[in-house]
């Protein structure tokens, strides 16, 4: 026998579960049954693909027993089972690094948020909400020795050798007060029906049936042990869509995702013909907590002819759809399909292709038909969808109908299609401005000229906008132009403007001379309103903001210098352009204040302040 301490993160998780999930305590049964189902999936796969298991007598089932007298509840499966090492690894640590990070970053405020906690799957440990002692007796299929794991969930567990008749796992819960209600046929049956009806293996419930004699009322009733199957045991995604209720879809989602919330949307496809497969996809209401982590857990399980193959393959869907949960079940793939084969397999590629198209068209439909739901979608998934614009070129047009942007014309978000509708007759481009601070962008002097013309400008404040929007080039043949890049405002200028700008050449040249290599160019402008100056980037350079980000990331490209736009109608210019004593200060102030307006830190702020003070005095 050996005693062990839980790893700190397990103790932490146990604490969290017991204190924050209390109102959801009944989910423990769903979690245990779902573990049993996974274990049966794994063994089923071996019996079909591994020569060592060719003659294995596989009788897949989950049995539930309870005793009101002993206050126990047992969940028994004939699945793959666990050996000593597995028990230590699986029921003593937390393997998922995403979960570990999540726990590390938890602060007092979100400790109570059960939705967040639910997202990463509390799994096995949830049984300590209803039990003060748990025994797990298990024998791994294909091995001789069984082991028993015992714990009270308070920091330690022990493992010892055990006896058992069957391969698989038997979990015995010694129920505490919170669990005392789970010792009746009715309560257990209704929980299984509610949470686990779709489990693809039969779940049997053992109970005592009391029989009264109809003829002789005084006769002692006889007790008989009965075993009944309580679930329908058909893979949900294989059933006819018309026969599956909304409720069933939602419960199925909760089982595969461990989410407490209902899904935002689901889509079920059964393809027949040259390629036969079923897919059932769900979009969670809230973005998975690890969506922006490189080691995110993929949410789609692959089945082949109802046999579970993998839930750990990030290539079943493209990375930008990593928030999608669900199932792909193919009739045409071989059972022993390896990761490498999967990668180059034509059947898989074709299913993936069709699945992506289906998901995108469903999201588009959501946008058209259910504004409220779609708003939630945008709030959670706009950013990954934008990633799709440059990573999934073949679906670019579909994705363009889904991504949303902020704008100078509407509150909230707008689509490119709506922008196009609102375009004025003489307007030739779709305009946008990039940067990291929405507030600063909305106040940018560069907007002035466009507002005056009545042209809408998209406020692109997402950090990836500057990379993805240029890659769009055109939307329905209308070019997209960044107004903080050179060349965008050509169509705005009247002949008078152009003449005024041309006439300013001497003073502009002088400013250029003073600023030297601090700028790429200096340009006269008439459209900056009250602002004396602004900076833009050359068409093919990163913007000042972007250059700043790249530098912070240690990426040294050629240094992209800003182009300074000078408002030749501004009084500052009228006053100082002929003042040779102060001209150098003027030129530098024009540049520095334009950079500051972008929210950028100056290289030499003291110098800027000195110059300002000098002019004021
Ligand atoms: P999760 O199911 O999310 O991985 P759990 O804490 O529920 O997390 O379970 C941890 C691991 O323990 C599982 O991944 C599995 O390997 C193992 N396990 C749990 N229950 C069983 C079971 N009934 N049979 C075999 N293995 C199991």
C-alpha cells in the first residue's frame, strides 16, 4: 500500500469545486458516466484495431448500484481501466496545462464564477461534492493486477492492490449529507435521463423491486433485485434530426464540453452519397478560456463508424474555428487511422472542407436571422474569425460576411455589406483607420476630411486588424483603404485643395529639411480641421502603432518612419512659417504632437516640453 499527497493544483481544484459548484452538485454523475463512456470508447477501439485484443470478450456497459442503508452509490464500467501508474497520473494530478494556468491565475473575484470553472471540466473530482470518501477499484484491460485508490478528497489518497472479477473501473461513493438524495431509483434514473441519455453505451440501474401480493394484503411483500436499462444508448448524432429534441442536443453539448451553459448554437449534418459522415457542432456561449493559448484543447472528437478515435487532433477543423465543439463521425475512414494518415487523407480533407463551409454558412444565417444571438457571437468570436481571413483564403468571401467592425457611423458593430449599403454615390473606397485605442482613433484629425464628405470610416482597433484588413484588398470589388496610410485621401481633394497644397511647397520643404531623417516625408494637407498636424505611414510600411508593437516584440525590420501631414490652414503655421528664429521649434512640435496624438511615447519628451515653453514665453 502507498500513501500519496495530491499535487497542489488538485487540492486547489477540489477546494474550488466544493465551494463554487455546490449548486450544481448533481453534475457529478454526468462527469463519472462520461468518464466511463470514454473508457469504453478506448477499449472498443483496441478490440477493433489491436491484434492483442482480437479475441477479447468485450461487453460494453455501465452499471449503477446504490444502497440507501449503506449510503453508497457505485458506477461500474467494463472500459479500459487504470493500472497503478494511471491512477497516480489521472487521479492525483491535473494533466491539462491550460487548466493549471487557469488555476494559477485565479483571483478572489472570479473564484465564484462557476461557468468559468465548468468550462475546463471538473471531471472526476466533482464527486467529492457528494461523497466524503471515494474508492476507485480498477483493472486495466490486458493486465492481471487490480488496484484500489481511496481518498477523502482532503489532500491525500492511497493506492493498494485489490481483487476484482472484471476489467474496467468501479467507483464507490460513500455519500455525505449532500449526496444522501442519490439513493433512490427515481432520483438516479431522472439524473441519467436528464444528463446522460445520449451516452452510446447501455447504462443499467440495479434496484430493489418490492412486490405486494394482490390477493393477500397481509402477506409480507417480497423484494426482488432488478436491473433495467435507463438510457437509449444510441449515438445521438446518428439518430434522425427530427427525433432529437432541443433539450437532448443541449445536454449532449454539456457532456462533451463540460460547459454549464447551453450552447449558443448547434448544427447537425448527416451526409449520404459518395461521402458518408455525420457532424454535430456546437458554438459555446462564452469563448473557451484557453482560446488564446497556444496549447488550447481542441473541441472536436473524431469517430469512425461510431468508434471513438481521437479528441486531441487540432487539425480536424482550422485553428480559427478552435472554439467549435462537437463530433465528426465518418463511415469511410479506416479505424486504425493514425495522426499522420489523417493529415493527408482525402476523405478527411473533404469532410473538413464541407464542415467548415457548413459552420460558416450557419453563422451567416445566425447573423441574418437572429441579431441578439449573433451579437453574442461577435463579442466572443469576432477575433478568431478575423484570423480566418488570412489563414483560410478559400473561404475568404464567406468569412467577410461574418466579421464585424466598429465604425464612425453606427453604434456597436457593422458588417462590410452594411457599409457598402451606406456608401455615398461618389465614394470609391471603403475606409478604415487602424490603431490600438478606440478613443484616440475616434478623435484622430485624419477623420475630419472624411466626416466632412460624409464618408464612413471603420475604426479598426483590434491588434490584428492592421495585418488582416490589408489582406482583404477588396470587398465586392471595392478597395479597402487605410486612412492612416498614404494615398487614401486622393479622391477627397478638390482642385482648390490641391492648389493650396501645391502652393505650400516652400514651407513644407523647409519643415522637411529641419526634421531630416526623423520622417519619411512631409506633406501639405487641408483636411485636418483644428489640428495642426498628423502622422500617417507609407502605404507599404507598418503604421506608427504597428511599428511600435513590432519593435516591442523584438522584430527589427527596416525602421518605418512616419509621414508628417501638416495642416497648412492652421493658425500655428500662418504665425510661425516666416519666423526664422522659431521655425525649428515649430517643425519639431508639429511632429511630436502628432505622434503623441497616436498615443505613442516620445523619444525625448523633455525636448518637446522645452520647445513648447519657449514658444509660449
Ligand atoms: P477528464 O475526463 O476531463 O480527463 P477527469 O478528472 O474526469 O478528467 O479524469 C481524469 C482521467 O482519469 C481521465 O482522463 C481518464 O484517463 C481517467 N479516468 C477517469 N475515470 C475513468 C474510468 N472510469 N475508466 C478509466 N479511466 C478513467
